[in-house]
C-alpha cells in the first residue's frame, strides 16, 4: 500500500499527477470496500468507528488529493464587495458548496410530521 506517499511533490504539480493522486486514493478506497460482498459488512467497512482504516484512507489519501485538485484550479484572489480582494482557499469552495439553497432553508422552517 504505497499509495500517495510514493508520489513525489513535483509529480503532483502536473495536471496528470493531480488526477493520478485522486485515482490512487479512489482505488485504495474501492479495494477497502471490495473485501466483502455482504451489504452489512460493507456498511461496517464504511463506518470509521468500526473500521478505522476507511477514515485513514479518506483523510490520508483522498482529502489531500482533492485539496490539491481544488487548489490548482482556484484563482488566487476574488473580488469581495465588502473587503476588496479576498484570498481563495479550497476550504472556502467546500463551505460554499455545502450551503443550503432556498428550498432547503424553507424545509427547515416547516414542521415535520410523522405518520405511523
């Protein structure tokens, strides 16, 4: 399991290197889940409390690879109406992509009914 630790930092500076890092991370995660065909076991393999290895694979390989891809494609700065120039960071993109839209905001204000 050399994974991404075998990839040199100069390799990650090329577009093909960035894609290779993501592919390697995904291959490692797919191999982790490929150890069983039983859906119950697969569910346990996806739970980092039961199977800490999945958390390790995601945090050590997939997250850094995706971070590099996002950072490579971001502009250094964006213009902000209030503070002027604002530095772009991959985390800002992740935050913005997880903001609930108008429909989701509306659904949080409605009472939920349970029918048994």
